[in-house]
C-alpha cells in the first residue's frame, strides 16, 4: 500500500485506557474525595464552634456595657426550647437570653441554630451587676462539637476583673 507521506496508518497503536487503569484512577479519586470530605466537615464544625464562642463573647461584653450604662443588674439565662438540649441545668445548648433582673424585661436573645454542646459551670443564671462584673473567677463555658470523632472544643474563661478569655480544649488552665 502506498502512503502519501503525512498520513501513515498505525496498526499497533491503542486508543483509550484499559479497564484496570480506569478502575485504579477512579479508586484513587474516591480516596482523595473521602479524605477531602472528612477534612471539610471538620473545618465546618470548627467554624460552628468558633461562631458560637464569638457570639457568647460579644453578648457578654454587650451585657457588661449595658449594665454599666443603665446602672442595673442584668441576668443571662439559658434557653431551653431546642430539640438538642438536655434537661441538665448546666446545658446552654439552645442559646441564652439577656434580661433585667428586677423587671425580667428581655433585652436580647441569642439562639444557637446548630446542635452544639454548650455548658456553663453554674446551674443558676449569670448575674451582671451594675459595675459590669460578670461573676466569679473560674466560671467557664465549654462549647464543643456533638460529633465526638472531631474532638473540637473551645472554652470561654472568666478571669479576674471580669476579663474574658478563650482557649482551645475544655479547661481554663
């Protein structure tokens, strides 16, 4: 057979992939996707914990300022009307509400929209006195993921002079 120079038929060239190569690539891609999904879920859960922690810090600072400005005692009380809450008195997982202690007028409500585990060391509401003091030294909130496999927790600690600080983990040490 005569060829034209630029067109030569390939008799032994193969086109495409073998089934083994295709399955190997698909298996590798599935493994990478599973690893990426697990890390993505971990990042999402960490951001939920951090958002709840930041909300609590902002609400406590706002309550301090409000108590100082109005010269009255305020209370931070836990909410109890969500599906993931437990009956424990230290469970603040639904959120919290700020109101005046004398008249029980609601000033602010912060509901948590994700099922996190939020606990406060005391079972009574937190009083914020007219000087803006938040309580006693050593009180703490622990905000953690309900998915124990992730082991994500953040603790909001009350130190001297009603200073708030946070750290990773479940203790204030």
